C-alpha cells in the first residue's frame, strides 16, 4: 500500500487505527478492528482493500459470515 496516493482524510483514518496494525510477518494490514468501523473503511477506501470478517460463527474454516462478525481484518487488494 503506497501512502503517496492517499488523501489527507484517508491518512488520518489509518493513523487512528495504528494500534490495530498487523505484525509484518502476516499478510493482513490491520486486524481486530471493531465491526462498527467497517462502513467507514468501505466509504473512504472504496475498492482499495479486502475485508475479512472475524469473531463470529465459522461456517467455512478461517472465515465467518459478515452478519456474525465482531471484528474484521483488512488486506491489500
């Protein structure tokens, strides 16, 4: 993810979630973000990231449904 192509608003949002940054050995960029912020990410980063729900009932190994999710992880597209 190149920070040079982000707007100031997008940079501010990502700075507010720095405590949710994933370790460098993981493929996700952010993890453990409360599901209430998903709409914010989808609005301001349309088409830039992939969102994976976490923390609900798992129907498929490693993925739960978005309706059951408590948190989500952010991945590069």
